[in-house]
């Protein structure tokens, strides 16, 4: 079974001197056919370079790129069956929507009538029926995004590439478009590589997430759930959503002590110092009644109301703890004393970076 895309120990440096720094330092991963893989990481980590190497816009310095089992490492964009979507939709302003979508087909020699039929079909796929004659300037940002998507889809690429496709849209539209991209990808069984720096976007659309660290290496990869619930390092825990890191101690009994709290780690650890990553939603707030098991005493310093949840900051022996609480009925007032216990999700013991 061949993968849609396979990277084997890919390196990339800009500049011909051997002394030029490597931007990508030996990256290996697969994008299985019919799935969506997100490459996530801080700006400057090389994730866009990785995407451009899949597209054939950049040639790797070392390593191999395979597509459907075929070595394409040195082939240019025209010799790979890929389409790329950029942040700026780059629609032709003087062409109507249908002409924009047909453009790539006409350039690759498809007869006009067939191009028109396929163009209309692609527009129907992205929910733009009846927009054929409009000009890009008459469309909203979300509609322009859909035209760009139809233009990429109409070429029936083996691999579809997205570079930060939603960064120009407002929050509500971003959510709508990422759902759209995900449902299209699943419905049409597309193979997609998707670059973003937004972890909630990555969690929402991906089958697999590849997190790149600032130094051009893969920090960890796995399903969205694995990456969020089982980060293997401080960096990944902090990057996959908010997490506070506390110093803890792994004991010979297999338990990890975090102040007055005992945590059973998910995998065996050598005794010694560790870091405990705790998501803000993992804390359970107890007022008055005794929680089952240990709790750490906290005093509320500040509270913020965010509509569907509260954000609280408590002062504790472990330092200030940031907590997100969905409880909108029992609102806490600053100064109140509570016990904070941990839920069994949202807590991971990681190695100290």
C-alpha cells in the first residue's frame, strides 16, 4: 500500500554553501491516501518549506520524497499531480468565477466545453451554485475562498496542499470554512497536507498532526487526540493548546507527586524530576465539601467571564494556577478559598525539555 506522500529524511538548506544553515533537518512522515495531515508549528520552523517541497516549488537538499510510491524528489510542480492553495486566494480579478475555476483545465489542454462542465461541478461541490458569472470583487472573503478551493479541486490532484488557508478570515468564518474543508476532504476522499500555526484548526480538521519544533525537526506526530492528551515533551504540551507546566517528582512506587497531589502516570517513569503538564480544564473546583482524594488549597485572585465559561486564577502552594470552568451557575468571587483536585483527563507527565 503506497502513501499519498512520503518524506524520507528530508533536509533543506537555502544557499549553496555547506555552511548555510539547515531550515529542515531530517524530517520523515507519511500522508496516507484519503487522509488529512496537518503540519503544525511556530513561525519559522520550516513547515511552509515542507509544503513547498511537496508541491515541487522547492527541491530538498537531501532525502527522498515519494508520491504514490514513485520518487518525485527532483520533479518540478508540472510533473507532480498536486494543487496548492495559498492564503491570498490569487483569483484573477478580470475573470468571472467559472472562468477562474476553468483556468487550470484550459491551461492543461482540456476542451472548453468539458472544462465548463467540470468547472460547474467543482463549484457545486463547494456550495457555489449560481455564482458562475460573478466577479471575485463581488464575493465575500469566504466565497472567494470557496472559488479558490474549487479551482484547486477541479484539477483532481492526487494531493491537495493548503498553506494557512484560513488566516485571512474572521473567527466565525474560519470555523465554517475548516468544517467545509474537512467534510469535502472526507466526502471526496482527498489526500491533503495542511499547514497552520493554529492548534484548534489542526485539532478540528486532521487525521494526523505533525508538530515541528522551532529548529526544523519533528517534535511528535499522531492523531489529534494523542497529541493533545499524550504530549511527549514540554514543547508539544505547550503548543497543543494551553498547558501549565509544574515541576513534579516521580517516586519508586510509580506515582508522581505534584505538591500534595499524587498522579498515576500513563506510562512507567524512572524515579526523579519530571514536568507535569496540566490543561486549564483539568482542574476540579471544590467549595466547602471535601473532594475525594487530595486537593491543593487555592484562593481566587481573579475571574473573567467569557460567555460559555469562566477563567479563574488561583493562588496556591504550586504558584498561580489558571483554571477554565464551564460552571456558570456557581460563580466564584475573588478572595474565596477552594480545594483544587485533578480530573483524569488533561494531565500528562512529560520529560523536561
